[in-house]
């Protein structure tokens, strides 16, 4: 696969991924629950939760611009072996599929952002029995795959922003919310299941707030 073809394929995959994981998922959730599931940014401007949301948006924007400019030949891409591009494509497709499956597994508990006053069902089955945040894990895998396909300064920076964003979102927004909402049920679950990958990032059962 040449660099030019790889850039076009990556852009198409990325566009389809955004449409399905955000657009179609939001539409389906609204049709089922009457709500879009979007809860917006958390925290005051400049706070860690706020930065998590800003960096997440920045990751999507940088990836979009990077892929578009690479496709038009405006932005140079690093030279990588053709095999790496194929591996990247496989990772990107797997990541996007993983996002869709994990989102579906959340059912009506799926949200974008957190409303502290809201109480949703704690999902611990399916992909969530393997890792506590499989949607974020799959997103990072998908974007990492696109970076392998189209390695530019913007796509790499987008990936870094995404990794930092999900760390902030999970550690300073979602875990405190889930602990406050579900108490010992979440603490026990978090002590058994890793944060993003199996066995890594489990919370201590004796002190669930330790990260």
C-alpha cells in the first residue's frame, strides 16, 4: 500500500468511524431513551476535567486536519514500511469495531461526559469484564492504527492528546463519579478489572480512591 492510497483509506475509515461511533450511536440512543447521551465538559475552565474534554476535542480535530492534509499532499508523512500501513489499517478497523461493540454493550447507560446528579446502571459484563474502559481503549487503538497508516506531526499529536484526555477523563471524572454513585459495587469491580487493559490499573480494594 502506497502512502497516497494509505492516506485516502485512513481518511475514509476515520470518517466512517466518526459517523458510526458518534452520529449513529447518538441517534440510536436518542431514539431509545429520548436523550442524546451528551453531557458536555466537566469542571470549571482550566481544571483537569475541563482539560480532558478540551484535549479530546483537540485529538479529533488534529486527526481530521492531519488526514485531510496528508490526502491532499499538503502535509508530509514519515516513511514507513508498507507492512506497517497494513498493520495500522487492521488496528484501525479493529479499534472502530471495538468502540461500536463496547458502546452497544453499555445499552442505555452510554453517555458522552458525566452528569454528577445522574445515576446509570453499572455495566460490568461483556467487554467491561475485560477492562473498565474498553471504549477508550478501542479509540486509542483505532487512532494508533491511523497514525501507522498516516504518520504526520498532526496525527501523532492527536494520538498524544487522546491518550492524555482519556487518562484525565477516567481518573478525575468518571472513577470518582462511579465510586460516589455505586460505592462498594464499583470498588469491588475496579479491584478485579483493569482500567484500560486486563490486570493493569486495578484500584486497591482497601482504598478505592488510590490511583
